[in-house]
């Protein structure tokens, strides 16, 4: 199929579903993406993407709950909103969509608008015409001198190419990836500061752990001062003030020449005790810090499946954990569904998962039954995954294990499987203790989890 053949098919679909309805909503999803919704019940919307690499048109039933703005969007909305949609056409038998509208003004004047979507790679444009004159444009720049886009100038279509290109599989794939990621990209931009702060904190904590490990290694080396001190005690009468060292197993142990033998002995025991205390305190700190690093890493791995509500829930959790400051970010209101985990269906079986610590806890300890199955990456912070099934078949187990690996953004992983009855709450929210479990290793995926995640539900 060529691009022009597909456009002709889309024009037929638009006319069959939307002709004679009113344009009751225009959304600006990004600088380059616009969606037009109409008054007919359950009618599809027209999605237009002006992205430079791969502009495209899509007729969709997908609803978007966000909106951005820019000057072009504001002007387009002012002029076209609530106008009657007449029909769609192909302009100049080329890859140009033509949408005709009649707008009735407050003084009952009728304005005939034509919205043109020029679907040309690197030169896409959205142009609004009145009486065939350019009234508004996404880009006031034509493809060439034969195709000027100037305010109030007569619109001239670009020179038509003698043939239309075939649509390749890669074109379909690029369009699908772009369309499915619009909301994710919007949210990542909106909450960019949160994401950057988490990345900065993770990097800072990793550097701290490295430095503490260096201090810990140094302390471990100083544990030998206990042996040195014990030996010095046995030869204390033979050592004099001013001696530079004593020998133990042909190793020279330096002494402070200003100290007496007993003061050197006391100094060595102090070095040993301080080293021992450092090791004990840093072990606990390193474990706690590593948990926080893994916690942040799991958020950053999971963030591309977050919706608006998930981000708000995340901010609440980060503030409660004192990972970000309340003064810098306004704490959102308590959200109605904040504690509710998610699930997908596989062959009729619920596979539940959490996107934050609270949801993980509730999934495992509130929604799951004692005979359901718990899955988690071994020794790594990751999403809790629960199979809501007491009798487990191999296909469902394989799917759930791969799904848990996919959520953690791992290509292969070691995972644990346990009955819910054997899972106990850990010290912190989201952490668990297991008394009995089986281990599995996943090295490849056999399912398209993106498709399943398009149909997630909350409990």
C-alpha cells in the first residue's frame, strides 16, 4: 500500500464516521501533536502528528487526559472549535488531507474554513484557509518557491510528485511507537525535575558508597593493630621511648617516637577499636544506602509505565521517605486510588503488580490470598508481582516470571517464586522476608508485554 492509498482509505473512514458532526474538542498533546474530537457519540478522533521525521494521520478511539498549549493551538482552537465538520478530501491528489468546516459566529455569520494537513517528511504543515487564503499556519514556510505559505496569500499546493511511496513495515512500527509513547513523553517532560533529582540522588549515593567502602577497606586493614598491640604487650619491657619500630614476623611496626611504650600500646588499641566501630557502623549505612539506590533504580526503571496519577502518588511517597523536600515540591492531595495496585489478564488469570512501595505492600498483603503466588527479582528492589491462581500451570508461570523481569527493565534475571503464605513484611514498606521459595532464571521474552500494558486495570 502507498501513503496516498492509505490516506484515501482514511478519508473514507473520516467521512463515514464524522461528517455532519461538530468539532467539540481540540487538544495539543505536544508542540507537534494535535487531536480533534467530535460530537457524535462514540465517534473516533483525528490525530495529527507534525513530527519532522515521520508525520502521520491516525483515526483513533484513544482518549488523552492531558493538554499543553502554544500560540498556534490557541488560534486554531479559537477559530475552529464548535464548527460543523462537512467532509474530508484529498487535496491535489497528493499526500494532503483536507478537512472542511463551517463556523457560525456570534453574529450568525458563516465562515468556511479548510484545514490542510501536508503530510510530507521534513516539511509537514498544518494550514488553515479562508476563501483559499492562508489564515493560520503551523509553519509559515513553504516547501519551495512554488509553494509559499504567507498570511492572506492564496494557497498554492506544492508540485505533486508523479508517484507515491510504498509504506514499509518500519514506517508502521515508527508510527505505532511514536503514538504509544506520547503520554509517556509528555509526563517525563512535565515531571522532568523529579526524574533528574532522582538520578542526581542515585549518583550521589553511589559515590558515597564508594567512598565509604574505601574507608571500610582502610579500617579492615587496621584491624591488624589488635595483633600488633597484643604482641607489643608481651615485649613492653624491651621497648623504650624513642624506638622507631618493633618487629613481628619480620614485619616492622612503626612507633611514635614521642610516646612511651605504654602510650604506643594504648594508641594501637585505640586504632583497632576505632576501625572495628567504623566497620560496624558503615556496614549498616552501606546496606541502608544500597536499599535506597535500588529503590530509586526501580522507580527509574518503572517510570515509563507511569500515568499522571502514578507520578502524583510517587511525589507523596518520595516526600514521606524524605528523598525530596516538601518545600521544593508541593505535596499532592491524598489520591483516592493511591494504594490500589494494578493488574493485567493472561488467559483469564490476574497478574497483579505494584508501581510503588505502598501498592507493592497492598498487593501482597491485602489483595492476594495465601494460596496465590508471589514473584520478585532475587536480591534486587523490583515490583511485586502476584499470580492470582492457587494451581499454577507452566505457561502462566513463564508469563509472570518474564513480566516481572520486563517491569524491572532487565533482559535476564534470577527471580524467586513463593506462596503468599510464606511472605512476611520487611522493615520498610515494599520489603519482604521469605521463609521458603524457589529460584528461576529468565534469559529471553516470549510475549509482547507492551500490548498487555495497554490494557492494565486497578484493583
